[in-house]
C-alpha cells in the first residue's frame, strides 16, 4: 500500500514540476517577443524619420498601410 502512495506522490510531484517549468518558459518567450517588437518598431520609426519633410498625405498613407 505504501508503494502505491509513494508512486502516486512521485507522479503528482513530477507533473507539478513540469507545470512550473513550462510556466517559466512561457514568460521567457513573451519577453523575447516583446523585445523583438520594440526593436522592429524602433527601426521602422528611424527609417520614417530619416525621410525629409513628409507631407500630411504621405503620413496618412503610411498610417492606413499600418507602417506608422
């Protein structure tokens, strides 16, 4: 009887450990994706700012295209 209880305990603890490990990996991926998005936005913003004197129509066009 004790062997069954110990076996069930080991299974429960290993499942909980796997859950915690997976939970920590998800947070890491979210942070990496947020960093990638910030870098992408900064690059696009710098590219747009290097263009001299964008007109109102050009800026509105970029907004409609989702680039600004």
